[in-house]
C-alpha cells in the first residue's frame, strides 16, 4: 500500500521559489541556517499529520533538492560573486 501526500512541497513551485530566493539573498552561513530551519518546519508539520518517518525523510530530501536546484539556477543566471 502506498501513502499519498497531498500537495508535496517539493512540487509546490511558489514555495520552492520563495525559499530559494530567500536563501540567495543571504550569506552562505545565514542561508544554510535558514534552509535547515525551513526544512525542520516542514518535517514537524508532516510528523503532526501522521506521515511515516521514512516518508518524511524522503520528502525532506526531495524538498531540499528542489530548493537547492532552484538556488543554483539563480546563482548561475545572475552575475556576481555568490560562492
């Protein structure tokens, strides 16, 4: 039996874009803290909704990858030193 996640965050483009933009506007250290904090909020939300821990781990990783991928698109497309 499979578990259905209504509206998985990794596929919610406005959510992913918002957080990637926020991270891009911060220093590396602050952006990393912000990203980890936002991921923790999503993990807590999924746990409260009764989603299995294994599934939470998978969804957290998918969300992190989506945000980081979008962030890299911003960095690559915008000139400037953001290393």
